[in-house]
C-alpha cells in the first residue's frame, strides 16, 4: 500500500487506487517503519555528515511522533476499533516529550524521544514497545520478531 500524507483524514490508497480508512494498526505499523528509517538516516549523518540535515531529520521524527495520538484516536473513531487507554497514555507521553524537544530544539532531546535511560540499541524503542503490546503481528510481518524485555 502507498500511504498518502493527509493531515485532516486518515486515508490510504490501496493497490487498486481506492481510498480506504487507516486503522490504528496501519498507523502504528507505518510509524515504526518511518521512525526507524529516519533513525537510520540520522545515524548515517553522525560522523562527517551535515549537522543541519541531521537536526532536520530529528525534528521531522519529533513532529511525526507528536501527531501520533491524534492520528490513532481519529483512526479508532473512524474504524470503530478500540485502542487501549494505557497505550494511548504512553503515546501521549511520547507526544509531550516530542513537543518539549521541538520547543527547545536541543539535538540530544530530539534524538532521545523514543529512548529511556539504560536502553541498548538492540532493545525495542518506546514506540516499538507500545506496538509490540498492542499489535505484535506487525513485527512478525516485518520479519523483526524482537522480543520486549
């Protein structure tokens, strides 16, 4: 499927070209892939890369994360699917951290939104942990199968 970026609606174009409503699962699956992709780009810019581009990628990721709770709630309402309140609260915490990092513009804060103290690079980040708890099949579909500690 090709995801269309449309802020006011939660629509995606399927292979037939028809518009269909995104589910919370679709949104989280895309969010995990997108944030990983941006993270890999940032890592590629760590040594000898353009610092302004690196910071722009971190800001892009933070802005994306800050919009997740709203997109999840809209998708849940449009599809009639429930999303666990406890996990929504975790996404709202990530939203708050992202907004605070965007306000300060600090590179460290922007880069550590999805991390917590003591995490290793082999562990699922905070967004991946939410996704693992709610939709573990996303990781199986992606061939990742990382286990949450």
